[in-house]
């Protein structure tokens, strides 16, 4: 038993495919989590490979194919451009590697299904994350819903207003067909939260999406109305047009849990205005990326709050539950209560916990390939509903496996 217990605590050997923005957000997790050990990385940029080799004393490859051939790598973390996810997940599975793929899982349901099929055939785990449904206050709100203490869940309301569309972008990030825009980049967070709170099984969606800036020719906003199979309903609203900032509703903490600088309003548009040409914008993004001359790792002992994705309210028959950056507020019939959620000194530790428990301990993950497929089906349905002007019925939905 002692040896088994020690083996359950051995670090998982991870190879990072793609050393860009998503990787830099996971980097503090990889540095601090005792159950994760980065042993290799891949990126076409030599400056990123050099910094990676220095940071982790690990092997750095120019291609994901070479990374997947590394015998020491047990699991591949895929954070490459979105249109590459499906092909690289299949490649990793073919080499017997477990897979942690960033959202969006892929750009179509057929691609998602091909990833699931490849993982099953190889006998490896496929997990989709990071999404904000991993956040501890969201998980606690789900536990309160599932307890039945406040009656059935009847409605979920969520909104988030950010500056997403005006952060420096590569051309494909502004091309919907290549996975650009807020529906591929941001909707997976909101939909994952919604599905977790409601138990997973959505039934339909009616939505409108907006593309309001010809200089940023992709969807920058959407509003969607979902129904669950059990009759619960939900409204989701997102805007990345850099006007109102809904972090005002979240204690003025940003998405990563840090206190916001009140003088920073408009900084995204101002910075972009200084890079008027597309090549200048690309250079600006590259300079801030991992390995770039203006790259700076966010260093802190612990964030002041949990990461979050805007305002969320879960309405049960006997209470409204509001998860936030510090815990869950419960608005009951007679009183308001607050349940604090302690903040870990390892950001996004839940992602590695779930991956490690699946690979090393054999525990089925929540955010597996089928879960990711169901989330992407709902996101893609937002686009289809907006384009066709009708309600879309969903076919690939699943419930929470541990309930």
C-alpha cells in the first residue's frame, strides 16, 4: 500500500506543444504544481525554445511531431493555434501520449469526434482545459446545486464584457473560419460553466452574434438563450468590444484574480492604435509572447482571488447562488450567506489535478473528450443559430459522470 500511495503522488511528465499566450498563462501552474514536471516543449520560434530550455532545463523541439516522439513525455499539453488542435491531438494519441488540449477543443464536431476516436483507440486520456469551469467557486456552486438544499436549479444568468477583441492578434485570430473571434475563444468558458452548473445536458440554443468592427472582421459579441433537457434555462452574454468592463461586478478583479488598476481603462485600444498596420500588430503580439523581448512572467506568491469569467448567477427555487473571485454568495429566502473558497498558491491547479488523477490514479475525468465535444457543439450552435435565425437542437450532450 505504501508503494502504491507513493506512486499515486509521482509527478506526471508533460510535454508542452506551443509556447505562446496560453502556455504563459499555465506556466505558473507548471512551475509550482508538485504533480507536474515539464520535460519537453515545442515551438517554431527559436527565441521561445531558448527561453523554455533555460526555464525548465528541458528539451525544446521545433515541431510537435518531434515532441510526440520523445519517449519521456507521458502527456502532451496542446496550446497551439486552434486549427491545429485536432491533428496534433491525433498525432499525440498515435504515439501513446495522454492529451490535455486547450479550449477550443477543435473547430468542428467532426474534428472533436476524430480526437475522441483516436484517444480511445490508443487507450489514452483526452482532457479539454483550461476553462473556467475548473474554478473552485464554480465547483462549489455546482456542489450546492447538486446537494438539493436550495431546490432544483431553474435558471442561469451569465455575462462578461471585456477588451478581448482589441488585444494584439495574429491574422487567423480574427478569422472565424480559422477559429478566431469570441465564440471559439471565449464562449467555451461560459458554456462550460453553464453546463457544469446545470449538470451538462443542454437541449437547444437560440442566439445572435455580432461582428461590428470592419477592422476586426470576426464575431466580437454574442447573446444566447439555452434550454436544458430538464427544463432549466440560461442566458449568456459576452462582448469583447472594450467598452464596459464587467469586472466591476467581480470586485474589480481581472480574469486571473488580480486587482485591476483603475487607471487602465482603454489600454487595449490605445496600445493597438500604436500598431496601425497588421505587421506592426503581429510584431507587438510577438514581442509580448513567451520568449519575446517584452515578455514578462506574472510573478506572485498567490493571487488575491480566484480566476473567474465574469458575472454568474445560478437561480434555484430557494436561493440564488453567485460564484465570484473569493467564494460563493447565497441569497436565500431570509438572509444572505457567504461561503469563502480558499485560494491556492498554485493557479489553475485543478487542471493538473484532474489530468494527474486520470493518468496516474485511473479516475475518470470530468472534462474528457465527450464533455469537450458537448461544449463545442453548443458553441458552434451559437454561430449556426445566429446565421440561420432559428433555434438549434443539440445532439451530443452528456451529463456529469460523477453524479
